[in-house]
């Protein structure tokens, strides 16, 4: 027997994930939502739904009074809480914790996850580090107390020795964290970290510890039941590919760990869980240096975003295990039963522009959305659908894309195919960055660290760099697509459509602009195929030319490519997604290209005197006023987006 009804105090993909397992277990579900999420996928999936407030999380998903009322009204027997509620209510609003405990005692409500003691102990980085030391878990050298102000932060940083990591005691998800290499960066880091911590977690306490340069970020999944004494570690997840301390690509297992190190990390993770009397699924995170020394980073008392890769290689349903543990059942497995079967890779697909600091948030409506579920061994955990809005109020994650294979090479090849077949329109997204990461030689070889992105792209991400062969393939494909569209348009209303293969015209001379280059391209038709001459070389391009589909499978000299035509206009401008990156081209006939040289060029707007936010967000601070003289590099204002604060600086010296 299990629960009859479970309330899910969460949104998005994780809420949908919990609902799927509840349906499998025969448990009815109650979803809460803000007013802007009334038509969200998790609301439609649940058996019941209740609005708990307006869009801001503090007034809806973190509105504990409203959530308590929903629990009473719906008579839910169990509640799955999100991490932010655990942090903001259990730790820093202890009166709320008492409400939860009294509700549990008086109305028999069970909480899916660990108890308040474990959440408080592990949610506080200072307390968790002390507990880890006592449990004989390896820890990072640093100051274990609370840093009072910027001056004390500088003093402590000097004592520890630069570089140092400034981090929120209640932090998580990369928020409230800054690396400082000198006194000035320590003062600035203290300021921004404390502000982000107060905004995200309701607690501005900070700690400082030694920054381990160039480490790997590897975590151990644990599942324990204190009352039965059962404790399992479910192998590791490699999470080193990060930007702004937030994970981007994860995989299981890690290419780096040997069985001895894996076992040592697993045993220390279980020791910490037992020390805090942990009873649920959780994650113990470690930093691992090049010599395979590992240090405790933090424990996440929740189901991690990247949990699907563990499920793929172990065959366990972690949500089901959490529900069973909460109901009081013992674990059904022993440590010897936990396998590593195959390899799994997860890419976090975000509504972000990867060309701006590896991903600044993008907002908008998903005008077209199609998940690559037709690709074998692909799993997509999402909480959105075509027509969904990506807003400034919540995390910009679109989905978690997971692929599985019998080995790492197979899993990565399927991920490459899945990314090519993922259709997302209406917002910027990071598909191009994800694809470049998984095919990069360093990543393929397993030579990675948390500094992978800045090391591989020191000047920022610029998209895929085409080889000469790939450039010719793109030009040939774009030209063939242009001709196929011209042939399709050569029919009149009420007349039968002329198949491309039966069209009488046989050749076209085109001019294709790509980047700074202009290329003459000759296209000749042979049945449904095209022979295309580029740079004096001929390529054969074949496709079914289904121009109504967002995906187009094209074979170029025997090599299959999946492309997406993003946009086009009557002037010959077209955008094509090729090898993950969107390229802008202009395709003209030879005559039109000759005449285009007489067209006046539109002058570019001078924006050097304008400070334009690179992302949507809220202005939380303005450091200047009209009439002030500012210097190049001086802070003008601070923009908060997705709970992260970003300093906007002047591009040149001038007067406001």
C-alpha cells in the first residue's frame, strides 16, 4: 500500500517527472501553480490543481501559508516539496517549520524527502561542512564561520590564500557564489553574493574557502533509510561541464574514476548521510583534483536535476524509491545489486543565448516545439509544450535531454542526433553550445574540468567553425533547398502539383553569401537529386524535400545530415541550422546578385553611447544619475535575471 493523494509543491519538468511516477504507482496528484502557470503542462497532467498566487515565486511557489491551505483543502496525504521551499521555510523561517511539523502530527501528512533536521543541517553550508568533518569526510580548507562584512572577507581571504570561493551558506544552483583572486574581487564578490543570497534564499550569510583550481565536479547519488539502517550509494555522476557554477552537461558514470576511488567516495557519501540521519534520496557533491583527491562540496537534500542519468545506468526509479522510503518501506536492493549498465548523457536545454557569456536568459513564447523522441534511446524530461511561455520569473530550462547507450561513444552519438532533431522556435536556446561540447575532442577523450568552457572558448562561444568541406556542404544544401522551393512554387491554384523530379528546368546559376564570403554556386537537377558545383567541386544532394516539415533529412555525397530551415524571406535571406549552429545566408540568382551591388547599404546604429541590457530582467540598483560623468568600465546599474545579479558597465567615458 502507498499514498492515495500527493501534493507537488513544484513546477516545470520536475513536477511532471513526479506526476509520471505517481501515475505508475496509482497515486492521485495535486499541482499548485501561479496565475501565469495556469495552463502549464504539470497543471494539465495532475488530477487536481490549485492556484497559490501571482507569478513571483515568493508570492506563489514559496507562499507557505497558501500551500498549507491547499494541503488541508485537498486532504493530500503526502507532499513533495521543492528545494527553495525547503531552504526558505525550513531553515530561515522556523515558525513555518513548526507549522509543517504540527500539520504532519495532526493531519497525518507525510513529506517526501528527508526530515527537517537533515534539511537544515545540509542546507547550511557552514553546518554541513562541520558535520562532514566529524563524519571523517574529506573537506576543503577554509573559514568555517559566518563572514560579517567585506573587510573581514578580505582578511580571511588573505589568511586562506588566493584564490578563494565566496559562497552563500544557504546557496545552491550556482547562486550566491563568486571566485576572488585579489582583495578588490573579494569585496565585489562579497557584495554580489550576499545580495543574491538574500534574494534567492532569504539569508545573506556567507562563507569563504580555498578555491580548488581546475577540479572535476563529481557527485554521488545516495539513498538511505535511517529507521531500517539501509544505505546505498548509486554510483557517480560527472558534472564538470559548467557555466557560472551551473551544470550544463552531465554523464554517468565518469570517465575519470577507477573502482577504488568510486567506492571510497560512495562510502564517504553514505557516512555523511548516516551522520545526519538522512532518510531519502540525496546527492553528495565532491570536487576531485587531478590526483583523484576528493573534497566534500555540499549535500543536496532533494532529487537532483541530473538524476535521470543515474536511473538509466542502474534501472532504478528514484522518485518511486523516495515515495517508498517516505511510506516507511525498506530499500529493495543491496549495495552489491547496484550495477553500472551502459552509459548515459544529459544535456540541459535552456532558453538562453549561448553567444552571450555562454548563456544569458531568453524569454518568449515557444511558437514551435518538437522533442526528438523518434531517435532511439532518447528521454526528454520537460514541463513545457508548443505555445508555452518562457518568462523572467522562473528558471529558463526548457528540458533535460538524455541519451543512453551500451557505451559512451554510442550515448554521445545518439545525443548528437537528438540535438540535431530538436525543434525549438520562439526563444534563443543553447543547442549549438551543447552540440559543440559533446563533439569536442577534449570532451570525447574525457579531458574535462569545471574550467572546460572558458578554456576551450577563451573569447566566448562563437558557434561551430565550419571546415572547408562542411562549408561546401552547407552551401550546396542551401542552394538545393532554394531550387526545391522555386520548383514547388511553379504551380497555379487548381492545377496538379508538379513533382520536382518531373520539372523541365535543369540548371540554375546562383550567388550565395555566407558570412563575409560570396560564392558562385551552380545547381543542376537529376531526378529528385541535385548536382551542385561549389569551389569547382561537385556534390550530390538528395532529400525527399518535404518543405512543410521543420526537420529536413539531407544526404550529401552519402553523408546524412539533419538540418532545420529557421527562416526565409523574399529577398533571398535564409537561416539554416546546420551541425547545431544557425547560419545566415543570402541566396540570389546570378542576375539579382549583379544588380544588388547598386543597392545602398543601411548604416549600422551607433550604440556606443547606449547601455542596453543583454538580457531580460529587473533593475535592482542604479549607481548614477543624469548629469554624472562616468568612466569606461564604471558600473551604471545592476540587473537581476533568474536570481543572478549582473553588473552593467559603461562602454566609454561620457556624461549620463
